């Protein structure tokens, strides 16, 4: 193991600047003449926009421009795209309703963008926005997922009957039906996966500039995928060639999938900058973010598991209604339909079928959020397994053990979307049970009972896809530039927004090229500097970005051998490379790569046909996705008199393949588990069912987990290298969340079971738990 190389637990090098306040976020960027934008948003969940009178606002002090939907239509702007297409009930491709930069005819959610005011100062823009008079004709709204497609529900779009955007069937329906017909036991439960929001530390922010000389825009914004955002904004919205837009994503204070979506404000600051001939900045306020950020999850489902008399899984059936919001975000259809393979889990279930209905409602669009469909799939599977174990009188760990895919079966085709390249699920389970002290639980439960507390333990064996769809994983780019002084700059198409890329990509360079750690500089997030990139999402950076970096390094070595042969006066076939040094085989003639890089810029010493410099790039399509997996064991204690839930213990064994930096992997697992537990215990976006008003519009109403809500997490790793990329890595960023939802809810329901509580939906707030206890006691008394 090389010093500072792969496998070393190095602290994040970027922390040196971030913890000292030296980070550079979008709001830190101030351009000469910069103006401020405020967005006027609909106060109605559904309303016809009859008229907008903005004359007084335009005449207000400091106001530079007021923009409306009619103005945007006159500009000929386009609408945002939806990445995935599914089928309507009649078999035709689903309709993508127009998602405009400003609402034109109707507002379809509280917070819909209706007008934008650009002024010299924030205060002037806010004052002017209050002068805009809008005549609304309120319409009936629907916000609840289960109600959106009911007969008589208010219709959002004329060309989306019954608010049903798509229906999607996947799997072996006939096989599933036959297996259920002959099953010895069927476990079933109905459940809701609550709507949540990312609420990152840094709210959404955008700064737009227009250069009339070059006829070119520049956008500064905290984004996860700058190149994809450039294409979306240029080609779809502004209708300009891509080269006329530069996108710069500086430091990002949390993305979690939400900042991978295009939003109206990104286009508005660019348009506004051209209109007023000055840079324009917009910064979301926290309450504004709750009403305008894309949300996530929000599914209503039924899961059924068929088993034989010995507890072997025979079939799984899941039916889901997914709330897409008023408009389709770029990942709105993707999230409930593209990660369904997680329903197979780590088990040998022979038949699986799922039916998904996507509906629109008068709510924020839903999009990717840490897991993007994976936690929902794993939750359905791992909860119904626990229910089956209870009903059949089998220990939950033993029931899972009987159905695990053996390591010897790899690669394993689940016959339901995914084919796993690697994994040792049985080993994960045994390590997880030991780390979580499964055998010692009963003693801890007895001790809790003596204190008047209910104690429960929950288990989950999550597996997820990372790095892209299984059929065509998304490409990624990397470029390695040695400078005349021997330093190295990496230009990566991925984006670092908290994962530690500045550290991990340097560690890869130490291993593959032998370059000193402190000689490497990372550049990302600037479409003018980085040629190509898909970005950071879906736990893909190390597998996809790392693969591109390794390929670029191989090209550097090949190019370096040719120059080394010339400098060392040897045949190219005799040149070897190892540990950062080129050498003539069988001799002591060597040259370090940094010295060779310096020599590559000395024209006098180069072969006539050798291009100056040592620079190579690669754009790579990975051989396939990766499948991070593991075992989570959670223990909770509940106060039956108040309903308060305490996470008492939490243990994770994760297989994320080869760990470039074990310390950072552990940090990713910690963060993922924390976000998952936040949804389990506290977080829920709520709307008033009559008015459609957002009820959870601030941190007073939307509760987030704090440090004292979590125990010290026990995290261990079981490295089984992936076979689909040269580094053997698997995704790590979302693994914690995928396992946390079912493990924690299994523990909570296990604790409540002695009282007769058999079902509870997230979030398990004290009030909800207390009411469930009271209802169970009342039923028992009757």
C-alpha cells in the first residue's frame, strides 16, 4: 500500500480551506454591477392567471426589469425536459407537460414562479414585487398521492386524463400470479413512503452574466452536473448553441440529487442579465426553498411476498402510485421506475412483478434525492420480509439467511433487471449480526423493559445499483495535464460537493502514476475548462470518473514510454513503468515521471515527431454499473407514554468494493444513515388537503435530525471488488440511506409489536407512535 495511495484513510484535503471559511460558493461571487432578482410566486395551489399588472413595480425605485410568463413566451423560450419516457394507459408515450421558466396561463402549485423582479438591491426587488397586481381565479387542487387519480379529482392538465402520466409494468406477471396461487403463506402490507426535501446547508443560488461582445452567457450556480445543465439550458430553454453558454459550479454546500435538476431560476438570471445588461444574482431564502425546491419520494404502495412452507421466497408483487408533482422534473419519471431492480434484493426470489402509476398533483415536482428510488424499493422488500417472518414464527435473520444468493453464484442474474457481478451477501449478514450483537438483544430488551421502555431490533440487507443504468452506463471524462514544472492538474467531469474528490482522485494518481499527492490539483465544475462530463450523482464518481482517470493515466504511460525511450536511449519495447518511474528493463537507467514531464516541454530534446507536453484525456463508458450492498442492524427504544423514539444502537457492514479512502467511505455511510433516519423519525413535507397550502414551510414545521438524535454508528466494511471497473470500486454515497429506512422501521415495529401495533408509516414521530399505541390498547380492550 503506497503512502497517500489507494486504501489510505486520509482526511479530506479540501477541509483545509472549507473549515477556515475559504470555500468559494455561488453567493461569494460578486461581479461588477451585479443586480438582484426576486421571484414572485403563486400563493395558490391551483389558479388561473387572469391578468398581471406590473406597471407600478416597473416604476418603483431601483427596479431594472419585471419579467412575466408572457415576456418569456415572446422570447420563444422552451420548456424543461424529462429524462425518461414511459407509457400512458393507452400505450402511447407519456405526455411531458410544459414546465416553463415562468407560469403562463395557470399556477399549479404554491410557489410556482409567476414573475421575476430585478433591481439594484434585494430590498428594492422585494418592495417592487409587492406592487405587482395579479388577478387569480382559484381552482380546486389535489395534493395527496392516493387522491390524485380518483374519479372527480381536479385535473391539472387537459392532455393528462385522470392525472395519470404513465403506467409501468415490469417483471413476470404470469409467474408471480402462479406462484401466489400455490404459496403456503402470503405476507402483505400497505405503506406510504413520505415526501421529503433535501434542505441542503447551502440553498439554491444562481448568478447569471451576459457578454454582448462574445454574445455569450455565463452561469454560476451550485450544480452537480454542469455539462448536462449547460445542454438543458442552452438547447431546451434559451434555444442557443451550447458554446454560447458557460456553466461554472463552484463549491456546493450539499446537493443530494436536488441540485442535479434544472430549475426556472437558472434560466431567469441568464435572461435577466441580457435584459438589464448587468449580472443578476438570485439567492433562495429558506422558506422559499421549501416551496420551490424539488421534493422526493412520496409513494403509496402495496407489497406482497409469497413463501413456501419452509420460508423460501416464491414471488414478490409490488403496486405503487408515485406522485410526480405539478410538472415533471428531469428525473421525475426516472426515480419511481428506473431503480426497481432493488426489489430483487440479495435474495433468490424466482418471480417478481411491479406495477407503477405516475400521477401529477398540485405539489412541487419530485426528483432525485439520495437513493432516487432505491430506498423505496428496499423498504418494500425488507419490510414485507419482516412481516412474513413474524407471521410464520421465523427469526428475521434466519428467514433472510434461507433465501440469500450464494457468493458462488456470482455473477447472478436476478431475472428482474439486475445482474450482480460480485458480492458475498451471507458474509455481510453474519458480520452485521455480530457487529450489531443480534444474540445479545433479548438481554438489552429486558433491561429496557425494567426501565419502562419498549426495545426493538431491525435488520435490512440493502443492495442498490450505482453508476448508471444496467444496459448503458453513462460515460465520464477525465484529463491529466502535466505542466512544465512537473505538477499535475486533473480535469474531471464529475463534481465534488462534499464527497472528498480532491482527496480520492489524488490518491488514485499516487497509485497509478506514482505522482506525489501534493503535486496534484483538481479542477471540476467549469464547462470551459473541462471538455466533457456527466457529473456526480447516483454514486458514480469513483466507478465512472475513476475509470476515465485510469484510462487517461494508461495513455500517459504509453506516451511517456515513447519519450522515455528517446531520453534513455533505449527501444520503446524495453521501457517499463512502475512506482512513478520509467526504466530500461534490466538496467539502472531510469527517469521519474515528473522529470519526464518537465522534459516533454524542452523542445530541443524532443524527437521531431513528438508533440510537446504530457497531456492525455479519456472519455470512458464503464463496462457496467456497480452494486454496493450490506447489512444494517438498528435498535430503538420507545417511551410508550410519550411515543418518543430513540435510536439506541446502529451497526452497518457495507460492501462498497475497494475503498479508495476508508475514512471518507465511513463518512459517506454516516451521512447516508443520518438522512435515512431523518426521514424515518422526523421529516415530512405536508400540504393542507383542502387548500393545497404547504404546511411544512420552515424548520419550525419540517424537523431535521440533529447530532444528539443519533448514536455512535458502528461501521465495518467487507470489500468484494467490483468486476466492472479497473479500480474494483462500488458506489458509497447512497448506501447508508438505502438501508436505513427499512432497518429503522423494522426496529420500531418490532418494539411496538407486543402492544399489538403491526403497521406504522414514516415519519415515526412521537405523536404518531403514541396514537398507534393508544389505538392498539383501545382495540385490545374492546
